[in-house]
C-alpha cells in the first residue's frame, strides 16, 4: 500500500492565538469603573450588561471593572457590541452607573484556573 508524506500544515495550531471551531467569539468589556458595587442587587449595571450581551459564558473578577464574555459570534464584532453597551447610557440601574464610555475589544487570550 502506498503512503504519502504530509507536506502541508494545518495553520490552526499556532500558540498565542484564539481559535474557535464554531462561531464563538471572545470579548473583553471594560466598564471604565469598578463593578464591585454593581453586582449584588436587581437591575444593577452588571445585570444590565449581561442581559444586553447575552453571553454563552462570562467572567468578571470580584475587584475588576472588566468582564470577559464568550458569545455567539455569528453577527457581532467588538464595535457593534461596544455601541450597544454605550447606548445603555450614563445612568444605568438604581446607582446610575455610567456605561457611556465602556470599551469592548476582541479577547487576545483565554485563561482557565
């Protein structure tokens, strides 16, 4: 039986790059202020962001102002997601949290601990 040597690589194994085997995308949302007081009551900013983004998975450290989200990436990119969050305005929730300057970037790494 004849054998053939593989001469062409499969370019999706390079380290330092996020790959998805389906349409998932990862983003880092920066609320521009600590969310520590915005996660313990109804209708607060953390809840509002999660309801707007509808992530499949998300993580926010207890002392951080950032949220890492995994979303269905079929029709979303960082710019449209950022616009949606900023459009929530400067008085979100009962504490009037300002999301008008929030930023969203495509995640450059994923870490699990």
